C-alpha cells in the first residue's frame, strides 16, 4: 500500500494456544461464503453483492468477527509513520526498507508493553511471521534488506534496554523470522485486511464502496477507544490499537482519520 506520506505497519499478536481457534473461526466464515481465494485488501471488489462479492463479504464478516470477539485472542496494532512530520528523521533512512525495519521493531517494542504488559508475563517468546514478499535487495550494489537479522536483534536489545532502565518488561526471546505465503495463511490475510482498512480510515483515498465501509469500521473502533475503558461498548482496550508516529512533538498520537464519519454502514447480518 504505497503512500508518499504514510508508512503503515500492522502486527497481529496471537498466543500459540489460541492459533487453532482463530484459524478455525476464520475458516468457518469461509464456509459460510463459499469463498476460498486469498483475501487481499487491495484486491477487494467494489460491491458486497453478487457472484463476485464473495471476497468482500468474507472480509466484512472477518472484521465483524474481530470486532465482536476475535480481538480477545488476536491483538492488533497499526502504526502509521508520518514521513511528512518535521520530527521524521529522513536522513536516518536512506532506503525505504531501513525505515520499515526500524519502525517495525519500534512497533513490536511498544506493542509488547501495551498488549502484553497487563498480563504480567516474565518471559515472552515470539515467532515473527511475515508475508513472503520480495524485498528490495541488490547485493551487487551493496544494498541488502537485513530484516530477518535486524528485527530479532533489535527487539531483544530494546527489551534489555527497557529492563535495564527499570521498566517492567518481559525477558524476550525472538525465534528466527519466518516468511510465509499469505495466500496459504488466513492470519496473514486478516492482518492485511485490518491494516488496509486502517489505511483507508486514515487517508480516505479509496473510491470502492467496500473499502470505505471497512475503513468506517476502523473509525468506529477508534472512536469507541476515546472513551474510558469502563464506558467502551466494544471492549477493545489494549486489544486493538492504531497510532501515528511521530507527531509534531516527536511522540505517538491518535491518527487524524480523514474518512467521513457521516457515511452510512451496511453490515451484513
């Protein structure tokens, strides 16, 4: 999802023991819609209706299922890096993948603290699974994407620094990064779906009705999260998170959502 201003990163945290339940639930909705193809946000059709609307209906069902319960077993965070912010240090990232790698590690660090902190784990072991997409690597020109080595090193270093500074942070063990084809992994497809909807909610740069409706779901989740936890209807506090970095002060902040909240939703029942 290229964008000159925004670099979006999405992470989905799932406990190993909860993975079968999540996968079975996603498969259940596939059976309902009789759709077995890949759910990729950028390839969604323009309508939920008709023979070719099955992919969009499944995407909507997955997001509705996430809203009503799956967020209890799959914590999701979207980080939107603002490359137009005066606090964005562009000189530190001569290649696009340098920024992606660094901010993925930053998102992982903050998400462990935010999502897992209340669970008071003393130790956390993470297997990071990424979409097996081609990365910008050109060894002959001295340009090699070091994502698979950088992320585990940086994540464990950040964990050590946090503990050394007196912060409550679990001992972190990072297993080797795994690359999997998203077309064969519903959890990767769910991650792509949630991240794509976050992007549309942030930028409103989609004309397709289906994409805008899914983006409006994100708007509603973010709006509910503005309330005190005890007053939230969706109970997604510390389960779903969407933040922007850096703001004008160089901090994390709530996203400036551009999608008009006056648009009407038509959720499937």
